[in-house]
């Protein structure tokens, strides 16, 4: 009892800095322990975070009604807001870690940025965490993101229908929690306009679906781990040997590939997928027409990936006789969700001397 009282006094004294400490501990822990969404440990941790967050929301909202007076939970009421922030931060940091496995920052970066902003904004919400609209809106967002990870891993499928199922489960579970707390807590009923709250949740639901429709959400749990513009790729004994130009410590985002007319250009990719998940992916080769300023698709080359390999399923495509100008290769699923985008410029140069060529095995 004395130790608990001292710790409570310490929390109250350092209430401004404690959320940051909890955030740092949670993020460091996730960074060190989380690895792959298809691992049992990772799935258990994410489930634990979401269930614990749900329980803490219930406990926190009913604490305003004196529900825990005279019970053992009364002594822990000061920690409920910290626990909510910890579990929201834990979920967001896990999503950021999984999303950042992809080497390509394409237009899906917008959703990644939302997660990062939410992750850090969560640490500034100490005085606003009592805002119930903020509580439940944030809860629904992390809940929805959880199920977009979790359901595809369970059913070993990833498509638009599975995404709709994931969203439906998330929407139903969030509304159930809201209605349950609303019915149990007079203070929540006094503060909340139920119609307004449901409207907020439905708006977030619509926003995420719009993001999905316009390919602004990374097609988790798939992730592009390697995307290399290569001069040659060979395969022997289930090992890929990729010859490419070493860019050093600082990569050149405006990659220039100097070629002879007879040269081929290879795109080598390694795509992470959970065990037992099979999915067709495409390499969309596109050339930018300088007259129309539009991207023209020259080839769509499809192959199937099989999950389970920690370093990703490897594959490559290549083209001969590329026109001069800007090129890009979209690595996408069969239903056109973009995993990554590899951009480069072709310059014909018969006198070229390629420097820093290295061959790496995958």
C-alpha cells in the first residue's frame, strides 16, 4: 500500500512528463519485440493491447460516476488515462513498425503519416483524454487498423471483400463498446450526444474506406522489403544474384540508368507475406510521355507470391529496349493495391562506364 501510494504521488507530481515516459517505453518495447504480424507473439500482443484499451476505456468512463468508490480499483483511477495512452501508443507504434517494413514511400505514405501523427499526438493529449469524442474516435481508428492486419492473417486472404469484413467487425465492436458504456455511465450520457458520436465514427469509417479505394492505405499485411533497379539478375540453387549500382550511404532518389540500345533493365523485388497467404502481384512498367505528360503502361507482368519466408518472396521482371525518359514500375496486387513504386530515368549512352557495380545474393 505504501509503495502504491508513493508511486501515485510520483505520477501526480510528474503528470506532464509521465505520458512521454510511457510512450518511450512502449515504443522501445515494440521496436525490440515485434517482428512479423504472422508470429503468434505479435498477434497476441496486438490482441492484448486492443482488449486492454477497451477495458481501460470502460473503467475510465465509469470512474467519473464514482463506480469504483470503495473497491480495489479506486486506488488505480489515476492510472486509467495513462493506461489508455499507453495502449493507444502501443497499437500505433506497432502499426508504424509493420508499415515501415516497406522500403517504398509511395502515395500510401499519407496513411503512414496519419499513424505517425496520431502516435506523437497521443502524447500531447493528457489534458484532452477525458474528451469522450476523442477517446472513441481514436479507439475506432486503431481498432479498424487492427482488423485490417488481423483478419487477412487469419483467413489467409487479402482482397476488397476481406477489407469490408474487417471494417464491419471493427465498426460493430466499437459501436457495441460505445453503447455499452453509454448505458452504464450517466456522466457519459450527459457529456455525449449519441447521434453526434455515431456520426463521427461513421465518418472515420467512410474516410478509411475512401483511403482504401484510392490506394492510400498500404496493402497490409503485405510489405515491399526490397525494390532494386538492377543491371542483371540470375538464379541458381534457389538463390538470386542481383547486380546493381551501389548508391552508398545516401540513396539517389532521382535514379539515372545509362544504357546501350541493346541493354535490359531488371526490377528485383522481395515482398513479405504471412505464412500460407498466396497472392498474385504485378509489375506495372510505365513510361512518361513528355508530350502528353501522362504515364503510359507498356507492360503488366504478373506472378504469384507465397508467404512464410522471413526475408520476403523474391521475384523479378525485366524489359529490353527502353525508351529514353522517365520510367516507373508499380509493384501492385492483382486488385491494384500498390505495394511500392520504383522510379528511374533512362538515358542512352553508348560510352557509359557504370561505376560501383556490386552483386548481392538474396
